[in-house]
C-alpha cells in the first residue's frame, strides 16, 4: 500500500518507541516525514531506521520541547515551509513519570507529566489544527493510553493527562470535522517500548522481567504488544481509509481495557 504518497506527516515523540515504529511504517507507505523529539540522538536513529526501508523518503528532524509553545509553533511552521503541508499529525510525545500512590505523588512530577502529556498535546493541536483548517483537510491522531480510559493505579499524573487527551480528542473532533479535519486518539496498552520497559524497572528494580510478566498475565492475549502493531493502526487512522472515523479513541491493548 502507498496511502501516503505525496503526503506529509508530522510525528512528535519521533525519536523512539511508537513514534519510531510509526515513522518507519508511514515511510514504507510513501510519506514524507517531519520528526520531532527532545533527543537528537533518538531522531538520528529513527531517520536511519527509516532510510533502511525507504531510502528515498524525505525525513525532516526537529529537536523541540512539545510543552513550549514557541518551539511548537516553530516545528509546525518549519514543517509547512519545508514539506508544503501537514496532511497527518501523530501527536504522540509523552513520558510516564513515577509510579506512586496519589498521596506520595510529587507535585513537581505531576506538573512535568501533565506539561508534556497534556499541554504538549494541546499545543500541537492548537497550531496544527489551524494549519489543517487553512488547508481544508487533515488527519490527527493523539496518543492517549489505556490509562486514559480506565484507572490503572499509581500514576496520578499520567492518568490525569491521558484522560485529558481523550477529552481534547473528543472536543477537537467535534470542532474541526466541518473543516475537513479528523481528530482521533489511540489508547495503547502495554506495548514493549523503552518507556514501558522503564516502568517495569520502577516497579521492580531487582527483577523488572517479573514485573513485566504481571502485565502479561492480566491481558487476554497473554503477551505484550509490539510497536509495529500499533504503527499499523496509526497508519490506518491517519489515512483516508479512516475518513468517517472522528472524535473517538481506539484501544490497541489486546483487550486489556475490557477485562478488568
């Protein structure tokens, strides 16, 4: 499939995990890419991964903090200037923060997680939606989480932010559908990314593999998800195949959110 030929897709959190997997999949389908991340090293590694599967793909890398509005405006402006448009936006950058009961959850950690995971998503929407409204078209996909559609425990900042992402998705989808723009979200479960592996180490520094197995045991599929599996859903929801899907959140979790 070449659903993204002559289309430009902007990805935040493009330096690792779901952002990297999505970049590779979209490039395979013909997309030109603008990748945003705070890690220059991560961006370079993603660009190299893209080059292996799509040597002729255009890949723009931009180092930016998604919680800083000036930097967000700059990454949007640069993408439009160099790629001509923003046809798809994977609004994906995020961090986990700490694993702690609410009473023990530090305010500074809470503020940081919400700043990146919710403010960052809002700022991306604010500036990209204005561009897409001007174009009269566009597909937006926010990254929420299973932790944004149900309680998971020990993650006050993450849960608050990801529930907020679901709310922003619904609200923006309702606002911008009439302008030819779709806004949806995915709610990944336990996908084996560096962020999830770090959470296993938080839960059990001595034996993170055992902590990971606990997540597998409660999943109906009895395994972790892979970033490439999420990337296939991202590609669908950013394509015209999803033209009548709007203002909704799609779980990609093996059934985790339905089990308990």
